[in-house]
C-alpha cells in the first residue's frame, strides 16, 4: 500500500501513464465481466418472459379471459332525511333487482328475450339498460329490471341456473313514507342519467344507481351520497360467487336533518284542503322553516321506480300543475299584503300618515278622469295609516304611493327582501319583481307612468312575489328589522344582522295596524280573531288575476267569474304580537278573498303551533 | 471542443425508450392524453437537464462530490423531520412548487461520492478504504430505510457496491463479501417491516395470498403471460384496462407493455436496454480518468439494477419493491434522476479526449 501511494505522489510522467494503462486494463476486464453479467441477466429475464408468454401462454390467456378475481363496487348507503324531531322523511328500503354482467353473457339479446319470457321486461327497461351499460365499467353488473316482486324474484331464482351472467341483487331503494306531503321539499331520486354523471366524480359514483333529481335530494346530493368501496370476489366461470376475498366498507351518506316539523306540515296541508296554494310557516327569530307546502303535489315514490310516460304526461298536463313548486317558484301579485311595507316606507320618508284621509271609494290623479277604485265600493270614510292597514283601504295607499313615488317605494320594499331571492337551500327559486322606473326603462324600454305608481301602492301592477319572500318580509317586520334567512337545514344560530333599521315608533304603528286586522272591530280578518287567547298581527290580500274592469259599467259579479279567473287569496301574519314565535304566509290560488279563505288557514296553523309545538 | 457536446448514440436509444414509455403510458392510463402531456413536460425537463449536465467537465463532479453528499444527507434528514407521508411511507419533500423524493437523488450522489473516495486508491483496494466506502454507503441507506423505502435503499446500496467492484476490489474479497451478505439475510429479515416480509414470502408462493401482496404478482403474471408472442395489441391489454392490474402506469407498467406487445415487444425493449447498458460500459472503459470510469460504471450499474429489479418484480421472480421501470414508468423523480445520470455519463465521454491526446 505504501509503495502504491509513493508511486502516485512521486510520479514521473512515464510511470503515471504506465500506471494509468495498468489501471485501464484492470478496469476494462471488470467492464467486460460486467458486460457479460448484464447480458446474462437480461437473457435470464428474457427466458422468464419466454416461459410466461410462450410456454405457459395458454394458461395465462385462459386466466386472463376468465379472470376470476373481480373488483366489485359496494355502493354507499344514502343518508336519510329526517325532520326536526328525527321523523324519517326519506328512507332506504331493500328491493331486488335483476342485473346482467354483459361481459359474461354470450348473446345478450337472446338472454334478455328469454328473461322476458319469465318476467315482464319493457322496452323502457331495455333502453335504460343500454344507457347504463354505456357508462359502466367492464364486469360491472348493469340493472335490467328493478323492483322485482316476490313472485318475479322466485321465478328468476328457480331458473337462474339456466342463465350465465345474471345477478339478483338486493339494492337499497329510496322510499318517501309521506308521499306527496313533502314532494316539493324533500324531492326525489331517480335512476342516474348520463347528464347526472357529468356533474360528479365518476369514480365516487361508480355503482351508484340513484341520483337526487329535485328538492333536498338534489341540493344535498353530495352529502347524502357517501363514498363507495370495493370488494374482491372470486367467481367461477359461470360468474357465480365462490368466495369473497376482501371487503371494503363504504362510507354511508350523511343524515340530513331538516327544520321541518312533519306533523305541522300535515296540519298545513289539511288546513289548505283540496285547494291549490302554498304555505310557508317559519320561525322569525332564526328563519327555520317548519312547514313548506305547495299543493297539489305528486307521489315522489313514482319517480324512484321510473315513472311511466303516460303517468308523467298526466302530471305534466294537469291544469293544477302538481309538479310546480308554488312555495318557491310561484310568483303572485302580493296585493294588499304589501300595504304594511308601503306604510313603513311612508313613515320612513316622513310623510304624514297620522292625519286622516277621506276615502270616497275611489281615487283620481289630479286632472285625470280615470278612477282607481277602492275595494269597498262606498268608501271607508276618513282614516289614518293604522286604520288603512286595518281596513285595507286602497285609496289611502293610492295617495301614499303617489306621495312616495315608485323609486322611494322600491328602495324601502327592497330592504324587506322583495325582488330578491331568499337564498333558501332548495334552489331554483323565483326572484319575483319589485318594479322601479329604472327597471322599467331597462326591461321594457319605456318610462314609468304615474298610474303605475298608484296601483303599485296596493301590490298590483308589475309587483310579484313568492310566498317565501312574503314570509321573509313578514319575519323581518316581526323581528323589527332583524334580518331573517329562511332555511331548511336544522341549525340554531340566530341572525344578529339588521335588514332594516327604524325607530320603535315606526314598527309600533305598522304592527298596531296589523294587530287590528285580526283583533280590531273593523279588521279585515276579524273573523279569525274570535275565541283566541293570543294575539296575531296579520294582513289580508286579494290579488287580482284577471283585470276586472274598474269602469262603472262593469256588470260582472265576482261570483260569475270562472274559478280560474278568481282572485288569489293571501294572508301574512305573525304571532304572538309581543314575542313573535311563528310567521305564516298563505296563498290560495283563485281562493277568492284573503279574509275569507287564506286567513282561516293561518289561524289553524297558529292554533296547531301553540297547542303542539 | 467548444461546441455543444452530447453522445448521439446514447441520446438516440434514450429517445426510443422514452417514446415507448409515452406510448405505453397512454394505453395504461386508459387513453388519457393529459397523462402523456404531463409526462412529456417531465421528459422535456429531464432532457434539458441531461444535455446541460453533459456540457460540464467531469472533474467538476469530482470537486462537487463531498458537498453534494452532505447536501443529500441533509435532505434525507429533512424528509425524516418534515417529510410528507405518501402511501404510508415518508418519502416526499414538499418544495412548494413540486414534491420531490430526496432518496431518489441519493442513487446518484452516493456512487458519486464513493467514486471520488476510491478514485485515487491503487489496486488492489486496501480493506480500510473498502470499509470507508461502505460507511459512505451505510449512512444514507440507513436514513432511507427509516422512511421506509426498501427498494431505494437496495438500489443505493447496489450502486455503491458497484463502484467498489469497478474500483478493483479483489475477487477473493468479493466472494467473501457476498457470503457475508447472505449470512446477514436473517438479520435484515428481523428489521423488515411486516409488509416487506409479506412481499418476500408471497414471492415464494404468490397463490398463498391471492388478494394481498400476491394479487399484484398474480395479476401481472397473467397480464404478461396472456400477451403471448405478438401481444394483444396497443390499447387492447385487458388486464390493465379492466383494472385488475394495480399501479399499471407506474411500477407495473412493464406488465401492460408485455401484455400489449408480447414477447416480440419485450425482446425489442430488452435489446434497447442492453444497447444502452453496453454503450454505457464502453464509455466508462474509455473514460479519461479513474473517477470518470467509476462514475460512469456506477451509472450503468444503477440503470441495470432498475431494469432487473423492476422487470424481475413484475415477472414474478423478485419481491415487490417500489422500483419504476426506467424511462418507461409514469412519474417524474426517477425519470429526471436517470436523465441526470446520463448527463453525467455524456460528460464523462466528452472528457475522454483529454487523455487520449
């Protein structure tokens, strides 16, 4: 060693070169050895591949053709939907379905034909099968017929040995125990479509057969769905399961608890009777919706099974439009229910509302001929704002509207949420319309006319609102300006934000008028104030659907007008007046008058609430 | 001398292999062009680095070796302290822009350091230099084992040992060392993680555990075997596409290749690998100095181990360890490291003329 080192350090050129050559020779030998080794090892690998791909090819080819280990999807259990007390509104029930694994079937058409000889398989089933097949992974089981009856199941089970590649699976199917009662609210699921699949992560939805199509089922789809998992099974050549080798655990979907009280919801539907309309009952302090009714409705269970075309067309063309969610989508003229809010705007703008105005039964703009009629033909005599709310005097509000002007009215009504979506989780909510001169110019390209201001003062004309908006505005009023966000998902926080800020006296005036609507001797809804041990503040509304002529020579009596042209009946209310616990907004389509039709329904709801909740 | 220098033969073979890799990646990903594009970007980065490194004089690496070695150790320590846990093993270091596996770099840095350490030592290698070299190997390997990453640890060890072999360890010592290594197998067994032991056991009898570790091997053997002589054709490999084959774009991509291109394709691929290896050895044998020789030899050795360990694993003759198929598997770290290595190889080749003149 010492010698070597000396050789390098005390080098002469020749020696270094010699040394280098020696080094190189030694290295070349090693490189040669390495080359041989590399070749040898690669040849060994090639030999191994030859063995696998040529010698044992048949064996592996067979194994590949009928690969017996199958990765199969375990779909998650969809989360339940319950009401505020945990009552089940949407549940899963087991149902048997017949599916095929196309890869295991020799002649698909023939198989479907012979299965059709045993049980009923419709063209729609076959079409759906082809669609589902298009989006499934190889060796996934594709449903051919769901909801097998016990008889069908038995027939198939007995004959199953004759067929290759069929599966009889218990799948979990959605069921809505309350049927039409919550159809618009809870919504429904249906067989997953191509379009649905584009909305989601395909891996997470592999094996999922149902997808939320409307309502809470649609809006909370991703929470309700859960996470799928897989199992590995060994199947024999005929596709029969030999043993399960590994099983993952799917993550169940979340439970969705709603603010709804299903008993209350039922009471609301019963109170509405067989009339078409919508009801919103909400807690004003936090916006929790206790009942949300749109009637008539439909049975959501029909959609789960796949509603037939005839039945669907029937629903679609029903003149009462059962598929339409009136509570969130229906836009109605708010009519006189808008008056408390217009009154509020008047006070806020320092217009003198305490002086009495004389109502002769009509109103005329200065220097114009046209008479705007009060609903009371012979007039109310003289009254102030409180009296005008109590008796719903149109003339008072015609005057007030003209004093305010459309844009100031717009400003104040917007603070109560008119003309804006409430943001309820159900989505697809209508926005209503709160007109302004700016809006009219933009939308219609026309200037605003004073006559339009007049009728806006009583919630007619361009004005429209949803029942949900009315409920929210009423709740803001009941809370003396505190903002209220209607919601359906049970939570407890209260809003501390104010939508409207005004002196107490302002609120007192409006609420005084609304209380007299029910409890005053001249109140339009005084009938529902009888035999009551709590105080309701409310406002009736009768919204014109058909513009009955205001002219003198109007001969038609309202009773003669066809039902579908009759006025909508509205009522908004909260109670108790001192400490509001419940807000109710009711619309009965073509119900006639707010006082006669809508107010009694609200009374029933308040009674139910204070007796049971 | 001053113009842009690279080894065109090496580059040609590399490009062929990378192209095969892209074609197979496309198929293994089920026809996902985004996968191919992502890989193309990595290829671009890797080739750029390679050609840049090729311009650097090789003595530069000689000077840099100790600093790089310390830097590598520091990175490994950083992973130990602050690394991300991916798939249950702590290997990744998050650099903000990209995640990076420092153990991957060790495959180059360790042989570099050993090559420098041994390049001045004359033949035959004195035992205490061998001991010193072993220490240089053991330090990083111990850290990598702690991650735990058995595959990389074995690769780093093997590449270090390859340098010792090329540096001229006496045949007698080599045989003795091999014997000692065999004797240490039971000790290693004792320190292995459960899943690592299972993989070794499964190798001996895959069917004993058709679901756990054996599942991979069985499925990949079915994929290869069913490919036959001519293969099932590009994009037609049922095993991979039916998702029987796990990790089909990464560690098990060879199975996809073998299924779709058959024994003929495998022959072509192995021939390309062989050509690359032989060219590498030729470059090493004609290198200008002892450091260059050792360095080049080590790079060839690493590449060789990659090929053998991966194909051996997929073909069911070696245990399942996480080693990608070089230049073919989807993924960035190993591709960039390998191309970096080939850059060094080209740099070594470029400096050959300094001696021959």
